[in-house]
């Protein structure tokens, strides 16, 4: 499948798949979307504690990078699990401008490490941030009561509806600890209903640039 590096509305890059007319991040602003959905509506709920995060779709590493930056600022100890069936190639990673766009050149080696570290092993990126990248399909996730927060950043239901089903959200619900939170850019009614059907309490929230709404789901204790 053809893949292109494109520049989004906020000046940050993403990977575009022309055959699907789909991007790894919003064309309205990759960094803006990541901060709004995953930091503002997700990570910001947790203060000064150890936190375990599961990312569904490690992809470009953008969400992991901004989580690292926020953890440094917020005194969080983060254990980060990124699941990806088809890792992004190193030549594509080298063309992504997130370090420059975030004005985080002092952390350029961190972004490199996020991608360079071997898969399916736990690595200490810093004293407060550990990373395990799992190369697996989302349907193979079998964790139980492990995570405080899930970043659900799969390709959209328009192109991969099988990733937005009750079966997948059952696995997400089981993977979260009580009072755990799942955030996603999607606001589709079918997605909300699938979440609710497996036990989540779901709320619609204002979306990032280019999207009216997004969803946040909680596994209530």
C-alpha cells in the first residue's frame, strides 16, 4: 500500500495512506490532536503517581513522545505499552518532524530510542519512563486489570471497522483497572454503543481541531 509523509495544519507531519484516504494522525494538526485527545482528556486526569498506559496503535511514536515530555513536567512515573501489528519503517520515522515541531531538540535522542528499542521487551527510556513495544494484533491483547489509561488510536472505523467492535472493547475493559480511562478521537455512535455494551460509562467531549466531538470511557469501580 502506498504511503506518503504529509504536513498537517499545525505544521507537524504524519503518514498518509492514499488508497484508504486515511492518516496516522489528523490532517487538521497531528500534534494538536494528540495533545487534545490523549493528554488534555486523558493523562491530565492523573497527578503525581505511577501510571500504566496502553496505546492501541504505537504508529509514529508521537503519542509516546508527548507522554514522555508531559511525564517529565508532571512528575509522573510512566510504564508505557505500545501495541502495533505493523511497525513504521525507520526511513519514514526519519522524515517525521515531531522533535522540531515540539521544540524539544534536547529530547531528540528520546524519540530515536522510542523507535530503536527492540520489540516485545521492556526498556528504561529514563528513570521515570519505561517502554514496552508489543508487535501484535489488537485482538491478541489479554491483559487483565493492568492499565490506568488507554490511548485508543487505531485507524478509523471507516477503513478498519473490525478494530472498533464489542470484542475489542471487551478486551480494553478487561485490561483497565477499576476507574481506568480510555480516550479516543472517535465520536461515532456505533463506537459509543459498543463501549457502553461492554460496561463502560461513556461521555462525549469537545473534539480536537477538525472534529466536533471525541469520546472518553471509564471503567467504573
